């Protein structure tokens, strides 16, 4: 039976989910627009275009899309570079919009070329370092707006300019910013039915308005439908094509990663399966149309998607309604939004920036393999204080180089490496046959060969997800796994957590020294897998399970 494009039997849930997602997206769209350097209007335009058209053409039924922290940081870097080359935002607008348009086009091409199947091979330290760097950039660039001052456009310049904070800070702005942060964190303790970001935005803005506080404001937001703005992109000087292509490619890759990670979260919540290639096509179309009306690019927004699902969203209609709500706000409330203080938006962005920072990865820096820690820190520093483009390229190249060296070291030591991407549970080994025949309906045995590294983790997850919920225990035979990297260890952690959540016991067998040390270093053993579920030999695990199944 062919699936309906819109299933209106879920209309009530889709309407509620889309409306709540739109309410959540509104303050963030305005804040990300200001953060980008193009203004709140550009954030709202981007949220409308990407929200509606990524939902309409995308491959994740419940995805709510719009400007996100990572995409905004890359956009801001592009805008700053373009303004530096052309003197003003107006003069640089053709370069900026051409880049946004090409970024969306690249995403569409990625979808048709099945590039989504390769995005999942990005090493964890690279993604972690990049995302943490993006989070720090958001926080650092909001320090001066938080106290009512104009800010430099680069993190290094902000840090060099810090003494100005103590001589020129606007105390009214500081109080409003602090109030915004306090409401953002405290209001959910009262109720989670209303998004705390929206409550903080409204209350702090009303305080500023009725208290007649002298603080910088967003300023006028044009009302009415946005105009087509791509007429001048064909006049771009060929000398900037390299800049345009570099940033367009980074926006496309980052937008794809950002969206597909959110799609996976949506799948886990709804027990569905998204279409990765279609999702990239939908996101690309949304970003191209955002560029056409002067909006900043976006991606699948995790927070918006989660609240959409929790509020009842079931189909792509919910994402479309989320975008239409923002359009209604633009048409009806634009004049009111002009009174929002910039320090209030900074108060919303600073907590969001810290949420993007991967504190889990940073906490384990001294416990994960040293090469992974080096890659993570290097990517973090280059992202925060250097080039976003160079950070990703250097990180991936270094991660691959270090992995090849580690594989060579393993081979030189005479350890069995076997096929790297091989996980087989269909055929029992000779020492498993008798047990397997008797308990195959209750126990699954998975064999892992070779290093468990970033190139294998996605396949590993897919294999485990395919297991029946009726299985009582999963045995992971790791006799032939000499090495686990940071991507591998976190994948194991996620898999074990998910299996335990469905009341499936996880048995680890044959751990070698390095994997065993890693599992204990980040407390998978004994927090997720107790010591009594770890065995040196497979027969010992069989004895334990036979006794359990009596």
C-alpha cells in the first residue's frame, strides 16, 4: 500500500506539534539572525523557507528545520570575510547569497549522489572538536552584546578587546541578559508546557520596554512577504569564487551532518526510518529558497524536532505548520519584534552555545586514546580561533593518518586484525554450536573482528538495531578486537545503553587489554556492564547463561 504524502488523520497532533515547534524556533531564529551578522530578519526568513520546504521535500517525517548554531557560525564567518573584502554588508550581499544558494545546491547533489552514506564515517573527535568549537564561538561572540556593547566579528578580536567590558558595560543590558538566562533555566522547573526561551524573550523584553531601559534593540523588521534577492549573484567578481565554493561546501557538509544527526534522533523517538538522501535534497531545496529571499541557511533542528514529536507531530505536515507559524509572525508581529533588546538574544544564545559544547568528549580527553584526544583538541582550537574550513579538513586527514599508523603498529606486533568492517552473527563458531542450537531464540552472539574505529561504527549500530526485541541477551565476542578508538567506544556505549533499555543483557567476552582499559576508563564497566557480565572465555559466559535460564 502506497504511503500518503499527507495523512490528515494526524492533523490535530501535527497542528499542535508544528505550533509548539514554531514557538520554540521563533526566538532562536531571531537570535541566530543577529548572530550571523545579517540581522534578525534574515534569521526569520531562513527559518520560514527551510522550515516549510525541508519538511515538504525532506526524508524525515517529523523534522523541524531552521537556522542552527553550527550553520549560523559558518554563515557568520562567511559574512565577516565578505564584508572585509567589500566594505559593507550591502556590497557583500551578492557574494553571501550566492554562497548560500550553492550550499543548498550541493546538498541536493549530495542527495542524488548518495553522499549521505559517507557522512556517517566522520570520526567522532572531529565532529566533537568542531561542535565544541562552534559552541565556544557562539558564547564568545555574545559576550559584548550581553552587556550592551557592539562586538568584534572574530573570537580572537573579542578576547583582545575584553578590557572594554569593564569600562563601557551597560548595566541595564547586563541585568536584562542575566534575567534572560535565569528565566531560561528556572522556568522549566515551573512548567515545560511553554518553551522557556520564549518566556524569557517576552518577559525580559517587557521589562526593558516598560522600564524604558536604554539598551540596543533589534530594530525594525520589515513586514509583508520577503522579496526575491538573487538578481545580483551573476555580477559577483570571479576573484571570490574560491571563497564562495569553500564556504558553500562547508555549509553543505555541515548542514547534512547536522540534519542527519537530528533525523537519527527522530527515528529513535518515533521508531521510524528516515530517507537520508531525500532529507539532504529537502534541506538543500530549503536552503536554496532561503537564499532566494535573503535568509540564512539552516538544518534539522534537534530541539524543534523533539518538541514537535513530543507535542504530537506525526507527519511532514507538522514541519510545514511550524514554518507557516513563523510566516504568520513575520506578517503580523514584525513591529513588536523590533523592541527586543540584543542583550536578551545574547542571553538566549549563551546557554545554547554551552549546550553545543561536547562536555562528554572533553571530560574523557585523558581517558581516550591519545591520538583521538590530540585530534579533538586540535580541531577545537582551529575551529574556535582559526578557520572552520581548515579545522574539518585537518581533523579528518589527521584522524585517518593516525589510524593508519595505529593499524600498522598492531600488524607489527603480530596481532590478528582480520577484516575491519565485519560483524557476523549468522553462523556460530565451532565452540558455540551446541549452546547456539539450544538457546538461539534467547541469545544472539555477535563476532567483532579487527579495530573498532570510526569507519565501522555506523555499520555496527545498524547491525545491532536489526536485532529482535525478544532477545534476552547479546554476547559481543571481542577476542579479535585489538584496539578501540573514541568513536568505537562511544558507539559501544550507545549500543549497550539501548540494549539495556529494552531489557536485553549485554555479555562481553574476550576483551583484550586496550579495549578493556578503555571500557573501564569511561565507566562502561561496571556502570553499564557489571563485572559479572564480562568473561575471558566464551564457555564461561555459557555457564553463566545456562544457570540463568534454568
